[in-house]
C-alpha cells in the first residue's frame, strides 16, 4: 500500500531509534504464495533514544500473532507498520507474519525468480519480510532458520546446521536489516577456497541454475583477486568461514552486498567467451570487487541513515576503481571513469534532478541510488586522497576502520578521521557533500617575460533548491609541455579554494599548460586553447588523461563547428590522430579510446552547457560526416590496424587482449564506411567470441545492412537469456534515428519480450533512450512509446520504472517543441492512476 500523501524524510529530523537489539532469530517456512515468517527479537531501551512505544516498519504483511515476553499483544497496525506499548526494560518480541513471494513483482523483499526464492532488502525491503525497525542504525546479530523442500538453503553468516529440509545460519557480525539475505533454490555451485592473511580458511561458492555452472570461473577468479587486494591495499581480511555469491535473473540493480551472501543480477556473474563481451568481463570483475569491498566499507562500518549513502557507496566505488586500475591499466580506467562521470553524473547535475552527494531530503530513498551519490561520491574520495597524499590517505583509512568498526556512521565521522589523521581542516571541503551542481572552472593566462600568471575562476550554477553556491576546494593537477614536446613542468597540484585565484609559474614562451591532469576534480574546465596547442598535447602530454582529453576536445570542437556552422570536418583533427593511432608504444586500449568519437548525447550536453540548443538530427548528421571523413582520411592506417590487432589463439578476457580487440573493432566500425561491411560480414561469420561477434553485428546495424545477421544471431542464441538481451538492445540502440521507435515497438511484440524482467525491459527501453537521434526523433513517438511502457510497468515494478523515467531528465536542453512533447509524456506518466511513490517523486522533481 502506498501512502496517499507521501511525506519527505529529512536529514535534519534524524533521531536515534527507541530501542537497541541484542539478537534476532528468524524462522522461514517457505511456500510460494504463503510463506510464514516468525521473528524473535531481543529489544532493550536505547539510552540515546527518547523512549515511547515500539514502532516497527512493515509493508504488505499479514500479522498472524504477536507476543511480548510470551504474552499475546494487539499492536495497532498502521499504513507503514505498527505501534505497540512495551515494558520499560528489556523484552522479547515475537511475531508471525504471512507473505506472498510468488506475487512479488517489485523484486523488493522476498520474491521468486525462476522457481528460486531470493531477497532484496536495501534500502527498505526488509519491512516486506517482517515487522522490524528497518533502518541502518539498528544493528544486530541474526540467526536464521529456513524450512523448504528446495535443495539449497542459504542465508548470511556461517552455516550452523542442516537436517533434511531445514537449514540454520548464524551471522555473528551485528548488521542492519538491509544486509539480510535468504536464498532457496535448485542451484549448483562453482566452488573454491581462500586463506586469509589471518589464516582463516574461507569456503567460496558461486551459485547458479543448473546448466550455468560453466560460466562462473571468471566471477570466482575476480572474487579471489578482490579478497587478496583488499588485504594488501587496505589491510582488510574477510571475517566469516563462507562467502557465497548467487546469480538471479530478475533483479532491479547490479548486485547487492548482503553479509556473506552477495546476490547478483546474473548478467554480472555469468560469462563464457562465446556469450560475454570484454565489456561484460570487465563489469563482472568490477562489480564482484565492489560488492566484496562493501564487506568493510558498508557492512562492518555502515550508514547511520540513508542520507549517508555516499559514505559506503562513494568509498566503495572509489575502491573498486582503484582495484580495476591495478588489475588493468590505471590510465585507461581513469579515462573511462571520467567519461562515465561526464556522461551520467554531469547530465544529472545539470538538469532538474541535480542533488548533493549527501541529499538532505527524499520521498523514496530508492530514487537516490544515483550517479551523483555513487560516481561523484567516488570523485570526492579521490580528491581527498589527492589533497592529503597516498600515505596520509592510508593512515586515515586505518583510523576509520579502527575507530568505527561495528558502527553506523556519518559523513562527519568520515571527515573527522581525515582531519585527525592529517591535521587538515576540511570545513570547506565538506561543501562538496552539500552543494549540488557541477563547478565550472575557467582558466585564463597572462604572460610577463618568463612569468606566466594563471587565473582560475570557479562558479557553480544554481540547481533546484540551491540558488547560491560557494567556492569549493579544487585540487587542480597541472604541468606544462614545451613546443618541442618535452615536459617543462612535471605535475603539481594547485589547491583552488577561492572564487578567483591567480598562480604564477616560471615557464618560457611557447610552453603549453596541461591543466586538470588525471581529471583531478569533477568540474567543467573552460579555456581558450588553439587547435595547435591541443594537437601538441595529444601528441606529447605525459599525462594520459590529458593526452586523451586533447584529442577529445579537438573532436568536439570540430563537431560543434560542423553542427552549428555547417563546416567541413577539421583536417587538423584528422591529421593529429594519425600519429597517435600508429604509436606502438601506446596501449591499444588507449588508442581505441582516442579513436572513439564523442557520442550524440555528449555533444548535446556540450552544446547545451555552452548555451546552444542541440538539434538531434544535426548532431547525428555531423557525427556521421566526421566518421565518414575519418574513415576516408585514415583508411590505410585503419586497415593496417585491423589486421595487426588480430589475435590468433584462444580467447582471453585479460586487459591486453581486450585492448587489442577494442582497437580492432573501433577500426572495423570506421572501415565499414569504406568496404560496405565486407570485413564485418566476414568477422560475424568467423568470430569465436561474443566481443567480435557483437562488434560485427553492431557495425552492420550502423550501416543498415544487418537484417540477415540479426536473424542469424537470434537463431544462434535463442536459448541464452543474456545474449538475447543484447540482441534486443543493439537493434534499438543502433537503429537509424527515424526508425528507432518503430524497431523498439516491434520488439515489444516479440514473444521473448518478457517485460517484467528488468534486464529485458531495459534492453529495449534503455536502448531507445540511449539512441539519441532515435529518442528525440521528430514527432515524439519514442517519448510516447517509453511513457506508455513506464505507465504499464509502474504497478508491477516501481523501482525500475522510476529509474527509467530519468531518460526524460534532459528535457530542458531541447527546443520548445521537444520540451513540450517530453513534458507531456512526463505529465501523462504523472497522471497515471495509483502511480507509485517512487515514480511520482521522480516525475514531480523533473517537472519542477
Ligand atoms: N548496494 C548495492 C551496491 O551498490 C546497490 C543496490 C541498491 C542493490 C539497492 C539493490 C538495491 O552495491
Ligand atoms: Zn555499492
């Protein structure tokens, strides 16, 4: 049941819970439509609480019985829970409820997926399992008993006993309810073992449906590497005797860090060379690591309340980014992360959904699992580390773990640790947590002989609810390159703290500054710089991020001129690329990134932030023209690269081979504009791995010659859900703009379009949103199609619906016609009868 008038929860209204919990015992008797859950909870008054009756959260529960200290009680049942008078001292609460997992399509709480039971409790799903103080600052040890005919019965912690159809689990580490998990199913395990630095033997298992056991080796390998890395880099050993990962097909998000029992969307576990791309392997590695790292940053030290979400998510994303950098290439990883941040987080920060890394108010917390909380949250950790240096960072983290293990903490606790470990005052830095919006950093230079004065001006545009902004602390890493390409000034970090600040450098005439190296702060840098200087940095910058960035800016400038002034592709850009592509000392993965053309959405965002209304059709045309020009200009070189990057021998997902494939496939896409898809056709037939097969298919789709391959791909893979998701997705993603909505609509009629499965729904509708020219095609048919489907999905799965409404968040960027059409689509969603709290909050924030 949804509240009629949803009320906002405010950070300022935080109060500790009335009681503490010494122990929780849960007893599950599983049945698809009538699962019985008995709870036995030892409460005692919280000295820091305010007394009063016991208030427990609960949603969609049928209360069978309730007792306190063995005596029946009759609590008052409210819309979101219950209230009960309780003794002044400690007491035991016992309740039995009935729930209906088979009808749970929202995938929060206890639900069923392909005959298997599983749970998702973050953020507030536990209240759909039993009455409980469902808030992260109430931590308790759990004992769980599961009764079922299914062969595999799992929960958090260590296995305590197993007899016939009953399993018991005990988790000694106090935890909040959002980390509870239960799984029951007919599953098979891929097993391994790990010995911790403390000598603890840990049994590891990845649980999947029978038939998928051959696709778990990479996830297991990533887990073992993560466990080792957290020990060597952060001194953090694992703390239970077992670690289980379970793959489920129906899951709203990527994965979940439940204590000792991580539950994953199966797309982030299952991989074989034939069915998973290099990108999939990379995401599996990163997400397995991310969830594992939560064991210390999230589980052992958790959040006091959901406003502190970035405390665990920002830090854990930062840690998984470091891990991937160490496993693969730090330079490539940094470019990819900065690129993702700009694509998703800057988009959010510059639209109606902008919010601080630590929000101060929410209606539905599920709506705040955002790029801002996660990715910008991670950037804040990166800036802190850059400001204090790696050694002080490690000292601060050691202190964090020592001081707060077993606690539910705040951002204030986090920053205090850094202040205490380093003696630094972080008062101004803290603004990063409360101020929304992307800071603009404008740089101007003035020369007097060898003295170069560099003036930095920072400002942050207004965001919803925050008209005025104050200056933030910006670590600006910079260096300089001489006209002959040698480095004149190695990287140093300037701390820009004022609205305007001038720094002086001793640098000769002709020196070219390389500013914001390694993307040292999440800002939009604006700066006049000649195409020659950019080409110089592309050729010679010692900082890989800025080397890539120089090429990127050249490409964007060329494209913007093509879009706004109908100019021809800039030959300076085309000429500057050739030497980088041919530089064999450079990692192929890096060269592939240099060769990637800025996306339509990226261009729309760039134009909008410079005050120009983006025209999706013109953007699409310009981008095609540049691709055509690039292909023509570099044909010979690309053809050479295509042959040289070929890999003979068995597929390996490692970063080296994946980099070669990415460069080769980037060349393939360009070359298809010269060879009418001949190479792509051949590659599609010959490919022995999904990376090459899908790249060939995508290429053929982009030149609109894929009809036959699309059909063959389907026949080949009809029995593999995850591959069929790709099949749905690429057809929509790469359809020519005017056709995209039709292609999507036609695919929703395909028998395999199981729209209640979030992966499948996103495969089609997410891809439609990602096809810029298609989504924004004249007339608004794509907007309408998406709105129709969101209205249909909302009663079934509010969380995924609300998330997907963000495809409309860019409406203010566009022309009046498109704005009106997008707003009308949003209004239609907003007016749907019985709309969920999740979706209604998103729609009203977007419409302002
Ligand atoms: N906490 C999960 C993660 O980032 C994400 C998640 C949130 C999963 C909410 C499910 C529900 O690791
Ligand atoms: Zn996380």
